[in-house]
């Protein structure tokens, strides 16, 4: 079942179009990455999902129905720049935000104590946010976002500003929430986190959805028929054997005699032929397809080379 | 969606009321005001001890003997000629030289001061000399029984003023215009301060929330209009609490202290005056205007009317201006950027203060009437008129206009706010604000 469906959403501001006919579907229980260069329209899309702004045209469907004010109780949103009152005490502040999301004061306090315990930050309860470091404040913000156990969590650049240890902790919390059935959308520039965490992605560039789908499928689909051969033997011999049937992109040899060569094979039909030729000239240790990283795909897509 | 406005009001109220600065200003301001009242009295009592010595060189040989030393001035006659006296009497505060021809030429008198003389002191000396000369001239007319005649001529007028209200059965109530003036001044000034202070507090706090992106987190769960109204009402309740505490302190102190200060005989006279007794029947030698002032100040009905009007007009005026301040705050990123946009808001506030000064002299004038109807100036100007018993319908009409304007303003401000809180970067122009206002 799809928890969120965005249909032909267009949003324009006075001077520019922020989203141009964007459609995407987010399956329930998945982690969905929203990628794109700065200014592509990611934050605008997240704001539309949160009903902060309304689109000029198009629809947003939440659990199959047009999204309504009531649905915000089922959504948690953490904006890119952290929004907390600097002069307010951590505990009171968290209770305040929880109550705005419809929780009672009592429930909120009990749940918060639980989360604070989990993160080992119980003694922050009576401190002001202004006294905490940026990373510490982000932990608090994360807790206030997930506290009311929404079905859908939306994080705008969740990893920015976290040190590697806390970023890892955040990652594992996100995965744990997914395992409990929560659907998570996050926007990011951090491509390695996309590969590690995301099930699906959408790439937005210049206000348009230019690429959508399952991460593994996308990577395989956009594999560019590049292969890597590692072998023992004479580099010249391999060069000679492969000449004419494929393009040699890169060749490395080591003193220990373990050499690698990257090649581009024009058509799938040629793959067996290439292996045959190579096998007869050198001793092959491995032959594998090079699957592009999301980073490569991102850059190629944005440059229009996909 | 259930309204969250209560939660927001609660937060605004709690955060502000618990601040040390709030507690301190709330408790210290009445003390400070009391100090401002008492200090001049104390100062004058103490400075009275310092009597200034003035050496008098009297070439006319007429005036000098009649000059009377007072608490402030001690006249010492000297036989020295003026040139020497000016060199010798450097210890004294000043040397007064009365010329030979003073009787025919009133300008023939000079004061040489060794330090700066105050205007009151110069006036004091001049008046004394003038009276002495006049008396001597009168005596030279050779009128019989002169002192008796003068005594019988001297009169003091005690005029009482009443509100001309024939419908009331209780008789004419004396009201003191001195008290009304003081109260009018005080109240309209308090109103001015509160609107400006608490209004810009709303603006500051919107800017802060916008910068810290708190608004962005909140806007997903609360409607912008509720956020804005919650903030305004939260701050308004803080302002009302402060006023309430002040009133309790002032009225409480008045309730316990005033009866202690007033002699029984005066209190009786005041009570009779309040019940509508005409002044002639009162057997008292206390100054009539003082009696009236006390009567007005201790009139519960009058005070209640003032307090209720203060609360109502302060709330109305604050809500109106706070909505405007909130709209400005939502449109900018820094308080510096707000300067230009808030000018059109502060102008009517300051204008009301100027109008108020003229209204106090003539609360019934056309100027006073119209400015107490125009919604942006009405809270402060009306507050300056209410102590002078103006018709109730005027107060109600003014209040009605104020409430209607507030509703319209809040609606418009809400539209600007809704767009403004998500806009970062450049400072918008008035033209852009107008565009935001018309967004669907």
C-alpha cells in the first residue's frame, strides 16, 4: 500500500517555478530519499506534504485520501534548520511541541522520559536549549519529531551537523523506526547515506522529477556496461587480445603481479566473447560488473548524461 | 483540527511571567513611581535647610529695612559702599544693590551673585522689593484706616466644578479637574508605554521564532492565524497581569494609607461632599480644592469606571497594534530590517501622545472627539478623556470602532504573517506586503 502519493504537483512563486508537474509514490514502510542539488525544490515539496504551503495545482494523497488538517497528527517533520526556542527548557519545550501534535501533557512527559533515557540525556531536562551544542539540540529535535509516533516521518537533511557517531546513531534509529512500520522521507545530499539507508529515491532537478525508483534497480539499470577484470599475467597480452572488441578505460598493474583493467563493453552480447578472449591470454582472478554509486548517477543525471 | 491557541497562549504567558525581568519590573515600577512623587518633596525639604545669605547695600535707605528673610534667603544689611561690598562680601551668596532712586525708577536695583542664582530666587527678591515699594507708595496716599481697608478687600475664591448631569438623583457630584488631569496624564501615558513596549515585544518574538525556524516546526501543526493570535493574546495577558498587580498595589496602598493621612474632620467633610452636600454647608476651613480632590480620588464608582476603561482600552489598543507589529515581524529577518516597516505603526502612537497633551486641556473639543474615535489613536486619546466624565455613548462607539478595526487588522495581518514567516532573505517592500495580503 502506498502511504503517500503526489500527483502532478506544481508550485510557482513570484519569480520562479519551484516544482513543475512532480509526481511520486511512496510505499508504506519504506525509507524514501529525496535527492537533488540545492534549490531544486526539495524543501518546497516537503513543505507541501506538511501542508505548510499549498500547491498551485496537483494533489497530495495520504493513505489514499486527499491530505487534510487531521493528518498532521500522523506526520512528523524535522526541518533542515532546527527550530527550537533557545531560552526555553528542554523538557518543557518538548512537552509543548508534543501537545501541539495532539498528545496530552501526561503522555508526552512519560514518552519523553523514555526517549531521553534511550539517548542518555535525562539530565538535560531542565537545561535551556541555548546551552546545548548544535548536535545536542538536534537530538532533542529528533525526539520531538518522532515522539507522537506518526505514520510518516519527514526529515529535511537529517544528517547535516551530526558527527559520525551521532549520525550513525540517528541512522540506526531511522532503521529501527522503519522496522516498526514507520514510513520515512528524507532529503539529503549525502549519497552514501542514500545507499545505506534508502529503499527508494526520487531525484529532483530544476523543479522536475528526473529519476524515481528502487535504489538497487536504479543502480543496476544505470550500470553503464563497465566491467573490471583482475588477473595475473601480461598486460600487453590482454591488451592485444581485447583490442577491437571492447574499449579499455583504465589499466593498472602492481609489482606483485595482480593487475586490474576497467573496460567498457558496447553490447551485452559481447560479454562472453570478451571473457573467452581474456581467459585465453591471462589468468583471470575475477570478472565483475561495476555498478555505479548513487553519487555517480546523481552527477550524471544532473548533468543530463543518464 | 482542535484549536491549539490555548497551548500557545499558555507558553507565551508562562515563559514571560517567569522571567526575572518581568517580576522585577512589575514589583519595582510602583516603587519607582512612588519615589518620583516623594523625591521632589524630600529634596525641597532638605534643600530648604540651606539658607542663602544676601548682603544688602541700600542707598535709598527705605527698602532695606522692610525686606524679610525667608527659609531660603537671609538678608543682611551692610553699611559698606557698593564697590567695597562687592569686594568684601565674597562669602555671601550675592550682593543686592538698591539704588538711590528706586522709588521713582524701579530699574535702579542690581543683584551681583557670586554663583548662579535660580529664577525662583530672583523672582522672590523682585517680588519682595515690589511689594515694599507698593506699600510705601500706598501709605504716601494718606488714606485713613488703610490696613483695615486692605484686610476687608482681600478675598479668596473657592470655585467648585460639577459634571452637568441633571438625570442623576443623587445631586451634583463634585469632581476635581486637577485629579482628572493627573489621572488622564498618567493613564494615557501608561497606555502609550504598554502599546509600544508590549507591541514591539510581539514583533521581537516573531522575528526570533522566524530566525530559529521554530515557526516552521509549528506551522505544520498549528494554523498561522492561531499562532499569531496565540502569541498576541499570550503577551496581552502578561500585560494585563502586570497592570492588575500595579492596580492592586496602588489601590491597596491607597485604601490603607489615605485614611491614615486624612484628619477625621476632613474625612467627614469629604464624605458629605460625596453624598452631594453643597460646600457652603460644610463647616471646615480646609482648602476646597483639596477636599474635592480627595473626594474624587476616594469615589469608588469613579475609580471603577477608570479601571474598567483602562483595561478595556488597553486590551483593544494593544490587540490592534500587536497584530500590526506581528505582521511586520513576520516579514523581516532582523530587527534592523523592521525599522522601516514599523514606522507607519509607531507614527500614530506618537501622534496620539501629542494629541493627548492638547486633549487634557480641552477634553470636549472637536479634535479630542475625532481622535478618540479614529481607531489607531482612540485608545490613548480616549483614555485621556475618560477621567473627565464624558458621555458614555462616546466611549461605547469608540470601543466598537476599535474592536471592528482590530478584527479587520488581525485578518489582514494574519495573511501577511502566513506568507512572511516562510520568507527568508530579502526585506520585502510595502508593495510586496500588499501582494501577500491578496494571496489566496
